[in-house]
C-alpha cells in the first residue's frame, strides 16, 4: 500500500522503469505510442479501446479532431527515455493520478507485449511517487526532468539510442510549438524563456556537481 497521499492541485514526481531495467521504448514508434497514450488516457471519461483511439485518422490521413475532455491530471513536464520515464503531474480529481497511471501502464504494456510477442510485467513494480512540497523543489525538478537525457548522456550509446527519447524541453524553450504541458507554474517565475533555459542548465550542473542527483534518481 502506498504511503503517499495524493491531494488535488498538488504536484508529484512520478517515475518508473522497465522490469530488470529492461528497455521499454525500443523504437520511435514505441515512444510515439506511449506519448499518445499519455493524451488518450488522461480523461475522466471511458475511452474504449486504445487501439481504436490511438492515432485515429480520417480518410485523408489526419487525426480526427475530438471534443475537449476533462483531464485527470495536468502534465507539468516529462521525459521518456529507453528504459524509464519521469513526469511532474498535478492531480485534478480525487484519485486522478492513480486512475491515469493505471490506464497508462496497463495500456502500454498490452501494446508492447502484443507487439513483441511477450507476456508478463513490463514495468518494475508500481510507479514511484514523491510529493513536490516546495516551489524551489518544483523548479529544480523541472530542470532535472526536462534535461534527463543529458543526465544519462544518451549520446555515448550511439546515434540510434541517442534519438530514443522525448521530453518537454523543446516545449519549454519554444523550439517546438507544442501545448501539451501546463508550463506557467514554472515559466511565470522567470522573466522569459531564455532565463528559464539558463536556470535549467545551471541547475543541472549544480545538482551533478554537489552529488545531489541521487535525490532525483530511481534509487531514491
């Protein structure tokens, strides 16, 4: 049973990795599927089969526009890497994080196992959760998550692996015109996006230099 209590409007660091540290995203298709699931399952409504909703397209090959739904959680930032992921989530409804994470984990594992003709658990037990209980922690954690691919130095594993990640960093510094995350809780505390970019990079350097990185890692 979880010790942590999820409270509406509060922020939580949510993370997990593959069982036995195995790869959970083996291709860009896998990452895109997981990210699409992050959108599809984040609703108070029943959505039916993920297979019917995932990358739903009309006859012209474009996604069919859907009415806006009430979300269970807000994403503040995220990073998806080959064998693990990190989120900062804000709970919007009672049990919103539990409901969302259950749907996300079960749905993606079903897809991954069917695709790879395997069975059994994909993730290492239940996802971990830490209450983000201060504004300072929220800001530094956002930097750590947005730049988590840099923390793990994916480039050292070669070109293919170095491309197997997806994060909200580009959205935060506006390299990509994406509106998936609720960024204002972080960005409104800086003069502009360049200020946040400088803060995030400096924060990550200080976390690593001061050996504080274990506080953010899966072993914590």
